[in-house]
C-alpha cells in the first residue's frame, strides 16, 4: 500500500529532475557558441557568409574588423607529423587554410561527409578546406597511418 | 594498395565519415545529476514486494495478431524474406568490388549490428525470425525428416551464454580493433566462419544452440525484452517493457554478454578522444597491442565492476552469491540500449540511408535494382547537434532509470529482507558509474 502511494511521488521527482536537466540544457539555446567563444566569433553568420566572394567588404560583420582566416599549420618530418591528433575548433562552412610544410609529397584524407582528399607537394604549400557539415572530422595522413588533427566543426 | 580507387584507400579506420560533436558539458552534468537523483529516489520510495512475474504479467494480444504471428505462413514468409536478403548481400560480398560503396559493409556494420537494436525493441526477437543459419538448419531438418529443435546432443547448460559473449567479442574486435575492418575480404571471412560455426552448432545441439550461442540472436532477443511483445503459455501477450525485461532467461555468461556489449561501445567512444589518439600515436608500444588490450580492459572492466556491485550484498541461504551477476545482468540491457542510441543514432540514420542507396547497386556497376540508387541521404540530425545532444542524454537517462528499476525489482525478489536496501547500494553505484562514465565519454570523446 505504501508503495502505491509513493509511486506518484517517485514519478514526480523523476519528471522534475528531468525537467531541471532539460532547463539546464536550454540555457545554451540562445547562444550556442558560448562554449567555444574564442574561435566562434566569426561563425554566428556562417549560414549567410557561405558566399566567400563577398569577403572583401564584410558589412554584416560589425564586431570583428578583419575576420582572420583560420589556419592550421602541419609539419611533416620523416615518419612524424605535427600536430599529432590534436583537436582544433573550426567554423562550419568557412574556408580554412592548411599550411603544410613537408619533406616529401603526400596526401591528406579528410574524413568529412563526404570524404575529401588533399594532395600536397614537398616544401610549403597552402591548401584551402571547407567543411559543410557539423561534427568531428579527422584529418589523416594515409602514408603514415596517423591522425594529424581532429577538426571540431560547429 | 596504392590503387587509386577512392573508396579503398580512403577509409583505413572506419566508415561513415564525420563523427558526432561532443555533447555540451552542462548537459552531461545535468544528465549525471539526474541519474544520481533518480537512482536514490527509486531505492528510497519504490515498491518493497516484487512486482514483475513472468507467469502472470502481460495481457493477451488481439487474437488475430496472435493467430497471424504464430501461423506457419507468417514464419515461412519472414524466413524467406530474410534468406533472400541474405543471399542478395552475400552475392555483393562474393561478387562485388572491394570498395567502400559495396553495400556488404554497410549492411554488416550498420543495418545488422546497429539496426538490430531498434528493430528488436520495436518488433521483438527479429534475428530469431530471419536468421539464415536457423533457416538452413530448419530446411536441412525438413529434408532429413528430423526436428530442428533437437540436435545430436543436448546443449550443455553450463555453457550458458558464454559462446555468445565470445562471438560478440569477435564481432567488436573485428569492428574496432582489426586494422582491415573495412575491406571486404576479412569481413567476408568473418561472416563465413560465423555461418559455419552456427550450422555445425545447430546440427550438434539443435535450435537451443542459437538461443544461447548465436551472438546476433542473443543480442537481438535480449534487446527484444524491452519491447512490449512477449509469450506466456504459448500465447502472444503485451507487457510493459519492464515486466518483459524481467523474463530474460538467466543462464551462465549473461553477465559476459552485457559486459562485452557495454564495454565495447564505451571503448568505441573512448578511442576517438584526442588525448588517447595522441597517446597511441606517440608511444612506442605497437598500436595493435594497445587496441587489443584496451578493448579487453573495457569489456572485462565492465564485467568485473558489475559483478562486484552485484555480489557485495548479504544473501540468504538459498542463493549462491556467485550466481548474482547473471541474475542481475538483465538490468544492464536498458543501459546498453540507451547508450547504443546515444552512440550510434547518427551513424544508423545517416550511414543506414547510404547503405540503402548502395544496396541498389551491389556490384558497383551503376545498377539500380531496388530503385533506391538516386535517393538523397538526409543529414538533418548532423545539422542539429543541440537536438541530437539532448536526445542522447535523454536516451542514456531513460535507459538508466529502467535499469535501476529492473535491478530493484530483482533485488526485492531474491535478497533477504534485511539486505534488500543495503544490498542494492553497491549495484546502484556500479550502474551510476556506467551511466556517468557513458555521459562523460559522450562529452569528452
């Protein structure tokens, strides 16, 4: 008998807890970029700024005077590569530059959806890259069988 | 090697492209707090006399549904459907090209391994109904005039589910550790060995072998206990998922099955984490060894923690302490399903669609046998990471709540009265550890 009276109580408590949990999560809705504010200052308008050609006059970008193009430097030396599996935040749908310094030509595999392949020469080269779908995207050197960076695209 | 076939070289380490973003920290914490509060609430206020009883629970399903699902025509139709699909995919595996657009890989890793879970939760034990090895065994028995239920020997009950646990481990090893897991040849070999062992086992021990030793059937039938479909005295009944879960047949090795399922999924999250990737890539220990050890540690670790949680209680004279992990193992099933949903939902939805597109062209020649070749894959889920994160945490928490209730009911049934509350504490701690650990991996990996 005790159990039957207490069951609604338990249910209520459960719902309240889940409700609280839900509210806690809701705080993030208005400003989804709060967690990665450093790199995300240029991403709120990502959906509109996909037309890259207009970048000369960024009229809609009032906070940042000159949006810095995100750059990831990658160095291949023999059997090693730097970085080595780091995670890097990357804005969604914007062009980023991979600046590659290598002692031998090779190929990077970008495990985005869909997959992309980037070939580079020996010496220093700059490869542009755009990821149009949010997620964790691994950039892998197939020759070395190493993950170079994990791009956190949002 | 070195062939310019895009598919072959591209994915040395997995299929399905981008992975999910980590869930936000505040959501992970909210989920963890909810798990804690709910656990102790259940312990404090839930019923004190067992509520679920397989012999009486459930109400009869509509008579027409019972007649339909128990009819020979229905069973044969499902077997034929399953077997046709099996032959279709086997043809792709044998005659198709060794590229990632061969649907065999997607069917094996996505539709079968992950799709089995929602299919079984919604429809009941689906693998049992369509399993090709059961079908072959039944046909052979029909031809030779014997009974597929019985084999040459009686299945040794001491073995219990252990063969299935080993089979499941063989699967997750292939998927998560074996470096060539996305090449057709090795996966085809794995499947051939699986079918071969199933046929020999079926001939030796009859259908009992499939109930206890077929990894996919054990997985599917276990998860199907969270569906509303059950049987009582040969009649189809509709039960609450919790009452249904209570009817999981307890046998040795059940704890091994749930440990492999939960441990391997946790390892799959963990191995994507950047610090782990960095460690594996910089250490001088061969990565094959590390991966093997890590998967084993996760599975054995889950089993040991759970077993310790179950056994750290006072028991009555009629209960052997060493049987407790298997007796309570059913309560991990909802936790597994919640975590599988959290971990694999995007993969199932998005790579599942890709697989259905690929299925139309099994030999990679530009065919369109099923008319699905031109379908567009819908990536809505990936583009709504906030919604996805909430869904994941919700699934984990619901799974945790169901698991705690299931364990509580089992505890009040088998533990002596004075140990009923304290005896559950250690198990509760183990479950909270699994859930919070799972949430942490969703946040950090």
